[in-house]
């Protein structure tokens, strides 16, 4: 009976750890997406700035 209890506890802990890791992974993906979007906007700004500067 003790072995079954330990197995059940190990399974529950494993599920909780997996759930937390998944939440952190999704949060990290969202953060990376925002950083890529900001980098793209900065790149577009500098490209537009160069194009406007050449026209002057």
C-alpha cells in the first residue's frame, strides 16, 4: 500500500511540474514574440529614416 501511495504522489508531482513548465514555456514564447515585433519595428523605423534622409 505504501508503494502505491508513493507512486500516486510521484505522478501528481510530475503532473504539477509539467503544468508549471508548460505555463512558463508559453509565457516565454509570448515574450519572444513581443521582442521580435519590437525589433522589426525598430528595423523598419531605421530603414524609413534612411530613405527619408536620402530624399532630403
